């Protein structure tokens, strides 16, 4: 879900120095923050579009209804 440098920064669990460096990087690089935010808006819009989600939900209900009938 996250591509480091594209839509987030990946840090190994427990890596305090890595987390500190990533936070400093984000604080000082406005262009990076804006770019990552834009990429994430695109991802969210595509994955969680209400029409797409309603179509999937409708398909699930239809499949369940067929099993019950």
C-alpha cells in the first residue's frame, strides 16, 4: 500500500533514528509533503469511490441472497 518516497515513508519498527530522520525530511521538504498528499488523494479516490464501493457491496448482497435462496 505504501511505496516509500511516493506516497509515504517506510521505517523499520523500532528504528528511532530512521523515524526521526523521516520526520525531519517531511518537516523540511514541503514539495515532498504536497506530492505525497496528492498521490494519496488519487489512491483514496480510486479505491474508495462511493459508486465503486456500492457496486461491490451490492454484488456481495446478491451473492449472499443466492446462497440463502
